[in-house]
C-alpha cells in the first residue's frame, strides 16, 4: 500500500474544499522524527500564501474538512502551518496483516506500462570490465522493481556489434590463416584485437583490406557475416557467464546490437533531409542544433552520415528510439550509461523528437552514473594501471568471502559454505555499488563492502538469517504462523509502519532509477527490527503476543528477502 498517496489524496480534497485551487498539492512526506507524527503535510503554507490568508488558520480549515478518522489517531497543526499525522494502531495492524498474506507484501502491483530498459552494453571482442558493472547491476535492479510493480519490461542489451573493427578482425583472422574462431576464448580474442589494431595502424595495405571487409560485411557478404557471427557469439557467451555469476537476468535473447538497426539507417537520414533538419556539409550529412552551441557560439553540428557513407552512433540511437516506440510499442525508455554520454543522448533524442520519429508522450529518460574509484580517488585500475576485468574482480570477491566465512562460521558444511560464500561475495560487490547514489562517484573498498557492520550486503544478509533463526529455534515455519498482528508497543508500531512503507520506496526506485533508496530502506528496516527484537521478547511472551510478534518478524524477513531479490542479491538461510 502507499500510505503517502492515500493521505495526499485525502488532504488535497480537504484543501480544495477549504478554498484552494484544484492545482494545489498537499505535499505529504514521511516524518523524520516520531514527535512530528508518522507523516507531515507540507503544502499548507504555499496554498495559504496564494489565498492571502494565515497558514495556521488555513490549516485549521483544512482539518475541519478532513475526514480520516479511520486512518489517523491524531492530527495536529505544527509550526507555521504543517499538519502532523499520527496513524491509528488498529489501522496499522489491519494493513500489516493484509501485507503478511499478500503475494506482493501489500504492494499494489498495478502499473502496466511497457518499458524498455537499455543497460549493460558490452563491446564485441572485448571482455567485460569494471566499467560495465554499474550499468549492468543498476539497470537490472530497476528492471526487477518495474516488473514487481506490474510493468512489462523489455531488457535491451545494446551491444556494440558493428563498425570498422569487424573488418579489421576478419582481415586479421584471414592473415594468420585462422578461420576457425570457435576455439578462441575471450582472452585470446582480446589479444587478437590488439594485434589486429596494431596491424591496422601500422600497415596501410592491411588497413585498406580491413575497410574493404567492412563494406563487404555491410553489404551482406556471406563469408564476412559468418566470421562476424562467430565473433559476436564468442563475446556474448562470455558475457552470459558473467551475467550468471552476477545474478543478473540478461540473456542472449535480450541482445539488441547496433546491427539490428542497420536496415533503418538510410531512411532515417533521408527523412531528416526531407524535413530540412539535415544538410550536406563538406560531404557529410549534418544536423545543426540551435539548442547546442560550439565554442564560437554557432549551432552545434551533429554528423549522422560520414563522407564515406558510414553512419554514426547518433544515427543508430535515433533508429533505436524509433524502433522501441513503433516496433516494441514501448511507453517508456530508460537508458543507463555513465555521465560522459549525456550530451550524446540529449542530441540524439532531440533530433528524434524534432523529426517526429516518436510522439511527445513517448517517455525517454537517460539515467547516468558516476565512476568507480580506487582509494586514491582515481578511476579504479589494476596495480599496473590496466583496466580491471569484471571476471577477475568477482574471483577476488569469492576468495575474500571464503576467508571471511571460514573465520566467522567454520561449522558450515561444504555445501552451505559454497552457497554462503557465493551470496556474500557477489552480494557485497553489488550492494556496495547499489547503495550509493548513482549520480556520484564511489570508492571501491573491499574492507567496507565485506563488513558485517553498517549498510553492507553481509549485514543485510545476516539480518535476514537472524530472523530465520528465531523460527528455527522455535521449530516453526513462517508460513504456518496463524493469528493476527496487534500493535501495543512503540517498537512494534515503528516496525509495522516501516514495513508498510515498502511500496513508497519501490515507486521512487521505478520512477527515478535510484536503487540506493531501496538499500537505505532495507538498512533502516533491519535497524528498526533490531530495536524491536531487543525491546520486545518474542518466544518468551504469552501466546497471543508471541503470535503477533512472530507475524511481524515473518513480514520483516519476507520484506528483507524481497528487497534484496529486487537488488539482485541472494539470501541464505544460515550464515
């Protein structure tokens, strides 16, 4: 349920009845301090100012028109005109009970948009490195959340699978008389890429042949296409292995490479010309945008077709936007890239809209993220200064987690240890990233991310297993707990209210692509449960209280597990 939305609607109605215009907003927010209630309505002062009356007087008039006696125990006017809302224990109890038996934990999964989420985007013939991590895991967690809320989500792994480099690689394969690529693993292929690039840069005859192969590839030459498919297959197989290790839901079926849009590109360019948006400039086809200026103050030119007839990323991205609207019938597109792609996306989408390839109501959002930094504050690199391979990072996480878990619980069976190590290692890497605001850079720190204290994956995973152990000690199954949640104590109340706020945070994650808000919610929930557990005995209480508190504990465990699943992080029953 969305308590905030319920209160917002009711108070808005009362504000309109009190004389405010229909455009008024109640601005209901969760309270930061318990003495100010559970929620606060902050829109009174703005509305009163427009009406030219005293805010506290207007607040009283609003309360006179407000009828939420079934929800609120107490309403009070505070400060210059805030309305503090204290929820009824009975109302909290009723909805906590409903959440406990709900498949979605009380979350209203009624959204029904078709959303394309563009994320990960590795390059063919190159191994995934740490630079791909943020897009991959942030995108996947938002995908999970959107689906949980009822949306149809189309995963779009926009893979760089076209361009000059393929002519170069095919030519080099031919040069070394190695037409059988299937035996190459990706590390070989990377070495191959470097050698091919060196040949391309140093040997003009080889470069000419490479460019020729690009033309052949683009014209549908069967030999070149066969070799190209092999290169793509090798790369995506390796990527899939990494996705599986990361517990990321991308599959080969989600691959939408740049090559997909090739047939559309000539008509895209022609349409832009026909509409007078694109002109020829020094042999190239260029769109000049008044909205962006160069250093001289002139409209910035965006090339959509080169002198040699080749197309650019901008052209492909325009085609991708059109494809997602017309062919995939999406209502919304979300693109996850690092912040360096901001200008590129703005220009491509501006051209897309100007040309009428998509309507105004089609939502296109670019969610950017900062960089992963080392402790020195510089981009995260190997000791030798090279790019850190994602596979190597995950291997190190497994090694460190193995040592940690062996020290913490040496009594685990081999099977239990394997499951815990994998969950903790991969969870730690992902949670450390996801718990940071995506708009900021963050420092990669093994010690912090593998700590059982603070806002970390091990802490969250342990919080879940700790609750599960309560049921194990009692010899009970969470699913078999009958009875009702009845709120008496303040700590019970605080926990139940927090549990009922699950939907509110998920809506923010889905709207703004901010998984760190979910991490913060889960961390706060675990802390509130801890306080509840210390203050409110469970197993030693009388039967009715015991049942109520067990149901509260069960709902907490289910919410923690569901929240971590949405982040793509596994839980274990024992740690």
